[in-house]
């Protein structure tokens, strides 16, 4: 291999939508039919680590995901690589005698190694962390000077939800109006310290890969679901977005929980309203919902919010640490992880509740 290698490693957490993105108005640019809001998880637990390397000895772009080589020929990877290469700047490392001129990036090939510390494609938003991390690492490698919002518009072209992982805290993906997608990007609503009482616990109901990918599912939904048309109306998701922003700003857990649970339930109703119907949740997911609903109804105000992405795993958001400890106790009692049940484990957003 000729000469030198220049490498960058980045780590990016996944995010979980509390107001869901489901449905594209443009499939190749990945432009959504509505705004969405998510919370970025703590990087300790569910994250992707990606190392990108460039060397004059590399003769083609290559990528390994969790140690297995994957093809980069798909449009999503190609879009991200092309967009970052177009923004690459001169790079110099005098100590190691490396000098890369802006125009050289077009010819130089990269190698990418990416690892998820959680199950891939099991409805735990692995593609969100994956593409956000890839775009961030490539931008650092190629010295591209874009801000996180501009990078989010590039990550969006890898996987829609990835655009929201470029920031911590609560993040909004603005659907945008432009046909070329230039204004479809993520902005941070509040940072990770704004509402640090919240504790997130993920019940890994199944770590198997989902049967219907979000790409296929969204396509079928857009083509067949009347309920999706209803979601896009001003008084449904756009109104929820405004209310969710207020709830987050005011630390209003009751509204936050009510909006989060309703939007998750409506997203899964939209999936059922699709032809052929899509079943992401299973019996255990439904039992978890019942358990949380009963608990919330027995208290003066909601204690826990639940939300499910494109899979059966429950993301549970407790209003504070005390509730989180109780939640974990109840969950372990009613849904003990074991080989005989379909609960495999819990992932904690905050380890300190176990103390
Ligand atoms: O970005 P994708 O194609 O993985 O779609 C994600 C869709 C949901 O996770 C179900 C919702 C969301 O807003 O993240």
C-alpha cells in the first residue's frame, strides 16, 4: 500500500422520535410528509462508532458494518459520499507530511468501518445513528466546514431519521418546502441538559431484524393509507408539533406523555391502515402499552410515556429517576428477560438509577 493513511473516528448516538416521521413526498431525496421531533439518546448505550480512512493505496470505496463487508453501490451511500466530497477542503498534516488538495478528494477512495453497540435493523433506529455518524466522520476527514444543520441535510439523504442524530437533546426535523430539499433539515430545540430529569429505558422485546423495512413500509403507506392523509392535516401532526415544542420548553411531562403515546399509537394505526398491513408491534408490545396505560391512569398525572418505532421494542420515558426505578421494578416483574419469553433485555438511558 502506497504512502500514508489518514483516519478519523466518530461516535454518534441514535434518536427516538416522539412525533414520528412516516411517509416520503420524495423518495430519492428523502423528503418527509410531515415535521418530526425526537430525543437523542445518551451515547453510552445505543450508538454507532465509525472510522473512516483515506489513503492513496485504496483503489475503491469500501465499507464494513459490524465486521462484514457491505456494498456501497446503493444511492443512499453514494449521495452522502458525493455531497461530502463536493464540500471537501484542503487538508494538511505537516508532522506526517500529508497534503491533500481540495480537488484530490474526488480521486481518493475511502474505507469505512462502522459498529453498532445494539441490534441492527431491529427498530432501534440503527440507520439513524449509522448515517449521522458516517456523514459526520466523512466531513471531519475531508475537512468540510459545514455546520450540523447543513450536515443533517446530507445525512437525511442516507436515512431520513439520521438527520436528527447530528444534535443532542430534543431535535426537530423541519420537512421544508423546497423541491431540491435544501430546507429539509434538523434543528436543535433544546440541548441534553434542558430536561435532564427524564430517564429512558428500552425494553428489547426482540432483537430480530424487522420484516418490513421502513423504506418499503413508507412506500406502501403513502400509496394506500387514508389515515396518513389525515395525519398530514394542519390539526393533526402540525398541531402536535407545536404542542410538543411547548411541552418540551415548559418541562410539561403530562402533555409530553400524552402527545408521545398518541403519536406512537397513531403511527402504528397508519401501519395497520396500509395495504398490505404492517405489524411492527407484537403481543408483548401491546401488553407493555396496557401496563403503562393502567399505571398512568391510576396516578394523578402520567408517570411514563411509551413510544415504538418500526419494531416491537418499547422506548419508555420516565418523568424522573424515582419513577424510572419503579418502572424498571415493574417491568422486570411483569416482563422478565428470559429464553422462554420474547423479552430479551433492557437498555438503560441512565445507569445511575440502578444504584
Ligand atoms: O429513517 P428511517 O427510514 O429509518 O425511518 C424511521 C421511521 C421511524 O423510526 C419509525 C420514525 C422516526 O421518526 O424515526
